[in-house]
C-alpha cells in the first residue's frame, strides 16, 4: 500500500500550506482509508514520483507542556502510523526551543525524518538551512511551501528512501 508521510512542526511553520501543495487540494481527505481518524487530515500525494498519503497535523506546540501531551494526541498517532516524517521548521525564525522539543520527540519514533526549512524563498538555501543541522536529524532541505521552490525535489528525495 502507499507509504504514509506525516507533516509535523510547531504552529505556523507552513504544514498546511505544504499539505495543500503536495495534495494539490485544499481538503483532499481520503475517506476510505481504514482506521484513520478525523483528528488529522489525510490527502493523496499528487506531487512527486510515486504514490503516497500525506497527513497534516495541527496542535503540536512543543511548548512548556513538554512531551506527555504530545504522546496522548494526534501527533503521536500520526507518527505511529507514518512511514516517513517531514519535520517543518521556519527558516526565517531559526531554531526555537519548541523545535528542539519536537525534534527530541520525533527521534523517539525511529522513523525516517526529513527536516524541511520552509519559507526559504528569496534566501540563499545553504544559509537558510545551516543552523538546522543542529537539530541532529540529518541534512535539512530548504523549501518554500507557499511558492513551491524545491518541494517536488524534497518529496522525491524522501520517497526514494522508502
Ligand atoms: P501551519 O500552522 O504549520 O499549518 O502553517 P500554515 O500552513 O497555516 O502557514 C502559516 C503561515 O505561514 C501562513 O500565513 C502561510 O501563508 C505562511 N507560509 C507558509 N508557507 C510559507 C512559505 O513558504 N513562505 C512564506 N513566506 N510564508 C509561508
Ligand atoms: Mg495547519
């Protein structure tokens, strides 16, 4: 069956914008996918070389409440069912403490993770992604979900490794 790709990251990094671009839809819900709840939004991947399902998550703040609330919620469920994780960060804001909380949480799942440094349009991509190596989740890829820069390349890179 199609691999499931989960989008995680703190609010406003651009997860839903990326979801819409990958699915080419505002609400491409996959109604007949068994066992999936409506806490998360599912769509059919339409950008990239091979088929996949993409899952958008909300509500992951990574703030002072720490990891326990994450484990009880939709993000845990999305990470549990994911074959790969796209971890979005904001290239304009840099690493915030919440990003580190989320990085540490995602690491617990031992799934392939690709860090995507979003909002990189108009920036030198090497500069935009440089500090995000510190998250310890491998080589980041700079993208712009809003403009589409590098998005297809990034999803193909992830799909090729599954
Ligand atoms: P989410 O909370 O992670 O789902 O983030 P959203 O997709 O709702 O986006 C949050 C804000 O960031 C919105 O105002 C988007 O228009 C903006 N945004 C998303 N992607 C980009 C991008 O690639 N570049 C810029 N400049 N803004 C973006
Ligand atoms: Mg959203």
